[in-house]
């Protein structure tokens, strides 16, 4: 995929859910933080696995198809009786409405409705009011396809170009293949410091990233020394070109300091 690009894939050879202890298979498409998009074949295999075990496959679709469509790969929207598909209005530009959408079988929806009635006695319906006509008319798909997706694709391409221009060429860094969402996932192979320390140094210079350690939860003790989990950061690309350029310049300088160059 190029000398600066890598991609995560599902390790199906080691995917062996215990039916006694596994209540669901949960994935995101695209994922946060790497923007990885599971292929149609990967989703189909996960779906078959969940179905065989009699458990749901939950797909977090906050960035995905059919809306808001912040996804740069050709994928097929999917749903079946054992799939729980979750969506959100936040990535349509309406995060303040706190509106989620769940597509599932009737029994699951009844249970969620009962739960919501207890947990949220006065849920707002502003989000529903804003987007109902857009969904009914299909305009939400046009907005996603013609406005939202092209905008974030351009921001992603800009961020990748700036990274190639401003990060030290001699250091061993890579970007996850940008497949959607609002950020780039960087891997600094052999980074002498943790990304939490890198975050601290960048923050002191008014540059904010998300250290990767926080995303590698659920690993057992035998995997605690897996250095990759301490070599990655998430960088948002939603800011202006001026801000991105300044941020990547600072990131490059701090990486050179960390490596002692």
C-alpha cells in the first residue's frame, strides 16, 4: 500500500468467540481511531459467525453509509435480523441534538424503547424534527454524497500531503490507509517515548493529538508489552490548512527531538 501506508485487517484465524461468554460481536465501520473500513467480505464473515452463535452483530455506523457517508471506500450497507445497526446525527453537523438511530429487529427495538423511557424521561426531539423531512425526501443522501463526503475526502488528502511534506523523512512513520471519518491514524514504529509523553510535549506547544494507548483496551497481560499500542496517535484533520500545517510542523519537530535527531 506504499511505503508510508498500512492497514489493519480482521484476524479471522484467531477469531474464536466463546459462546458461553460472548454476548455480541461489536465493530465500527469506519472505525475510530484508525478510519479502517471493514470490507463487505469481512462484514459477511462476522455476520455469519454471530448468526451461528445466536448473538447480534452490532455495527457502529456513525460515519458510514448511507449517511453521513464519510467513507472513502465502495462498501455495501448491510442489515439482517441479527444485526443491530447504530447511526447518529452528530456527523451530519448536528452533535448538539444528541440523536441516535438504531435499526434492529422488533424485539430489540421494544427493549431499547423501554430502556430509554426509564433512562431519559425528557429526551429532546429537535434532531428528529430537523432531519425527518430530509430522510423522507432522500435529500440526506444527496447532502452526504455531494457535500459531506467530498469535503472530508479533500481534508484527508490535504492532511496526508502535509504529513509527507512536514514529518521527518528519515524516521519510520506510517499512516493507516485513510478510508473515512475525520482523522488520520499515525504509527511511529520504534518511537523511543510513549505517545502519552508525546502528547504531553505537543500539548505544551498548544498542539493536541490523541495518544494511542487509550484505544488498545481489552488486551490481556501477555500483550501488555506489545509496543505498537504505545506508538500510535490520532490526528484530526477538520481544522484549517493553516492550523494543520502548523500542527504537523510542530509534530515533526517533536518527533525529531524524541529520536534524538
